[in-house]
């Protein structure tokens, strides 16, 4: 697989609590240089980053992150605020406790509400696979398929586990054809990236792929 094809599927990500503007600016520079799908950054930097890239790179941010137990109203406010600040993609975390309680209708209603708050921008739904059973993952494939969201995403990277090949295969087998897949968390190298893409992932949430390409250039 061509490097540029892998890079074009990467959401070049920096979500560390200590992230500074200089670090955010650096990943924006890398994202533009290497043709990444987007940069995924904290919401507080969205406006500044959107102005910095001036339309040359999509800005993605996260809401309800990383725990997912904010109220629906709070998540909708975050989503709308992010879009108003220049985000073209929003990655939301579901309420995992509701999944554990079997409240799939509530999870569906919340995703639909957040999707409406995105005003037509891309919505990716993080289900935090490391905390779910296979049965819960399959049910969430149905919920996301019915929600209007464009993507189902494996992980926050903060939950104790990241994307696995098995989880991406489950997604591919159970989401509707119109739903795309984002693998995130623990994608360590180019072989991982290629494996996840071959399994059906259209996006990769990672900071390491650009680093790996830069290391190859030295």
C-alpha cells in the first residue's frame, strides 16, 4: 500500500491533557505536509487551528471525551460550539453506562441529537470497544447504523485499550454499508495501519504514523 494512501486515512491526533499550542501547530503543519485526513485536537484549540490551517486541512475534535457520561445537552452544546469554531469533524463518546444498562434507545436518541448539533459536519461515534462485550459491540453497530452518524470508532485511547483487528472485523461484519469505520488507539506502525485499512477501516486515529514516515525520511 502506498504511503500517501495510508496517510490520507490518518486523523493525525494529539489529545494529551498537556498539549500546548506549539505542539498543536506542529501537528497541523505535519497534517498539511503529509496529506492527512484531518488533525484531531482538543476543542479549546479548534478555532485557533482552523484559522491557522485556513481551509487546507480539516479540523476534528472530541466531545464527551473521554468518559462519555456528560449529559446529552452538554454534548450537543460541545458539538455545536466546535462546529461554530471551525471543526469539520466531531468524534463523540457514547454513554457507556447506558449500554451496560441496555438503554440502546437512549444511546440512539443521544447520537441523533449530537448529529443534529453538528449541522451537517461529520460525526464519528466512539463506542470504547475495550469496555464492551462482543454482543454490546454488535448492538452498537446497529445503533450507529440507525443514528445518521457517518462513522463508528473503536476507542478514545484513554480507556485502557485501543483498536484491535478483531473489533474492526466485527464492525465490518455488522455495520450498515453507509457507515464507515475508524480504528483508533494503539496503532503503532505502518503494518498496523495497513492491516486495519485492509480489514475495512477508512480512518485511523493515531499520532505514530506521521512520526514513522518522518523517521524514514532521516
